[in-house]
C-alpha cells in the first residue's frame, strides 16, 4: 500500500488563473491513483473524483465517494481550501495529499523548507486579520447605524486608499491562513 501523492496530476490546470482557482488532493493506493478536484469558482461547491485520471463521480461538498474493494474517500472544502481528505480501507485512514501543482502543496513545501519563515508569515497574517477586524468593525457599525438614522463616529477612520489596502491585505492574509490548515499534515 502506497500513500504518496501524484506529482504529475492529470487534473493540473494549464494557466495561472486555474492554479489559483482550482485544487486537488490525491493518493496512490493499491496501484490506483485517486484524486479529488475542486474548482473554487464553482458556486455549487462540487467535488470531482478522478480514478487513474478519469472523472468517475461528482458530489457536493462534503463528499463521500464509495469505491471498489470497500474503499471510500471522504473530503470537504472550507472556504478557499480543502478542510480534509481521507481514504478509508476499512481499517486504516490515509490522508490525501495536495497535488504538487496546488498552492496548498507550495505552502507545505515552504513550511518544510523554511519553518521559521512559514511561522513568521502565519503570525503576520494573524496580526493583519485581527487589525482589520478591529479597525473595520466600527466602520461597518457606523455605516449600518447611519442607514438606521443613528450617528456614530468610529474611533479610527482610514482614508479610502488605506481602507482598501487594509481590506485587500486582510483578504490575502485570510487566504494564507486557510492554506495553512490543509498544509499541516494530520
């Protein structure tokens, strides 16, 4: 029983946009390559199961795919990444691994090669997300209260360009934090 991911995933997107909007988890088990693919732009949140490169089933997330020989794959997405992906053979649970072309795999490689840099990026991401929440929440409250005819002045009121920059940076930081979840081996 092998449990490695296929580095030459047949579901690999051909463009940078595809790499940023799609992902896949896979495993080789008993000589067969199983891969669960997702397109994050698909509003129906459908997961596709490919066996040896051929899509054999489609299911909304969370998904449970029943396979031959009593095998099953369970997987789910959460936001902009996979929440989990496992293959069960009746006795053992094997973790599906991100395909080598995915941003999840790249994030895992960064964490393995440069753990201090990886942790620093994670800490900075948390700080950015928390700062955005602390600064933007009162601004959102002021806007909502203004709609109801009540006056409220937020303690921090950023100029438009700084507000947009903070929100864009917080979005990138939040995406980074979602990648850490699947990048950490369980």
